[in-house]
C-alpha cells in the first residue's frame, strides 16, 4: 500500500473525510469527525497510525516488528503500521477496516444509522 491507495481506500468508506488539522505534513482520515487513521506526508517510509483495540494493539506489536506504538498518540489505543515486504494490501485494508469499525462503533446511534444509509 502507498499513500494514493491508502487515500482511495479510506475515502471509499461511508462518511470519511480527509483533513490536515495538525499542519500540512499529517493527513488525517476521519469518520463523522472522529480520527481513525493518519499518516505523515513527508515521511521517507510510508506508515499509518490506526486506532486499535488495546489487547489487539499489544498482540500486533508482539507479532510484527513493523507495528509499533503510535508517536504522539495514546499508545494504548493507537499503533503505527510501517511498510514491510511481508505486509499485503489485504492486511493493510483489514487493519484500516478494523480502525474504521472501532470508531464507528463508538459513535452515537443516530450517526451510525446515518452512515449505514449513505450510498
């Protein structure tokens, strides 16, 4: 996965917007105003910080050396996934989907229903 495919995949999800709230170097993907993924635009190695269930976050860090606690984020809930030759696009998409679903599940019921009703 690269920046373009990351953006395209995230923006294909209902209710997703992209913003630069931390300045021109950090792209943030949000659903209903809540962050679920962010990436540095000036990084030499592509990586994405994703929200994660705390137990799964620890599990992934222990299993993969390219999954690390997210810099400047709550390390209990956020991992950074770095590019790696063994990491498939399918795995990237699964972890992005997990982050998106985790954030959507925390939204108020009406917002979740509004997202389900989007084309």
